[in-house]
C-alpha cells in the first residue's frame, strides 16, 4: 500500500493559479485581435500575464520541494517540530490540523508507545480527508495507534487536561472560525494535561496576525504555563532552499510543558 500525503500547496490552488495566468494571456490576445492595435492596456495585460506565470512557476517549484515524494521539506519540518517536543512518548497525543495525517503518523512512528489523535476541519480547498489519513496510517503500519476525526481548532471536542502531548504545524493562521489566533493557542493548551508537552508551529512572526509575542508569552506564564519557550524564524534552522525561506519567513515555534 502506498501513502498519499498530498501537498501543503494544494492541487486546487495550483489549478487556480494556472487558470489566472491563462486568463490573462487570453485577454491579452483578445485585446490585440479586437482593437487591432498595441496600446497601454495591451502592455498592462501582458505584464500581468507574465507576473501570473512567474507566481505559478514559483509555487510549482515550492510544491515540488515540499512534496513527500520530491524534495521532502515537509517531512524535515515535521522532524524538526518533534525534535522540540519535550515528551517521553508515553500516553495520548493530539495533532491539531492533521491534514493528510503526515505529522500524526510521524509522531506515532517516533513514539511507539503513544496513541495519536488527529483532528482537522478538512476544508475542500486542501483536498485532504479522514479516509486518506486512515489509509496513510495503515500503509505506515501505525493504524492501530492513530485515530482521526473531524474537528475545529477553535473549539476542540475534548475535555480540559486530556492529552499528554499536543502538536500543530502551520494550522492556526488558516483557521477561519477564530480570528484571534492567540485564542487558538490557548484552546490547544487547554486540552494538555498538567505537566504535558506541546510544540506549536505557525506564522507567529506575522505581527498583523499575532501581535507582540513577548507579551503573549508573559500572558501564558501568568496563566500558569511557566515552562514555555519561543523559537522565532524557524525557517533558518531547517535545511531548505533560499526561495522557500522567503515563503516561510516569520514562522516560529512555541514549545514546552504545561
């Protein structure tokens, strides 16, 4: 059985970018044919078509590098995240926003005594699903220790202090059901047991979205999470091409124990 982890840069996204570039080329040609002359609008359309093509090619390159079957960058990102998780691997773990199950499965393989739960909203734009996760877990030989279910990161369907460890990778900034991203972090930490571990990776460097991280760390410590650390710009710590560092600029990781 072969795994199908998909790609962080989804197929629907690539189809949309390709369609936009093609549309600009069609409009450029139509303008030249209909008006039978080359004027400012023609050049504007031609420039837009060229820019759309460059963006599409850049995203295609990034998609290839991220691919589990290609450049393997997402696999290296998952490995780096798990390296930061201060956990002995005993008990129950949660992966918030599990996508195709890749991080959940990597966690189960690294910690053979753990049982891993993966939750995701699975919106259509990402082309992921529960059956895909379950098939991947079976292909990797960890199906008996992995459970996947539909869920919302803004309101996790678990009681307080339920999991021994919680992880999340590039999820919070995509959640549409909660605009306050700090509240997503708090909701995730809510389900971690006292003394449990966490490693949460997201675009914390985006000040428009997250604001001041120092103030947030202070707030979390005042709420009782004293063992918490923040690594800014984790894209600098993970081997990747320079063009990918541009895309991932400003990502960071919150990790520690509750």
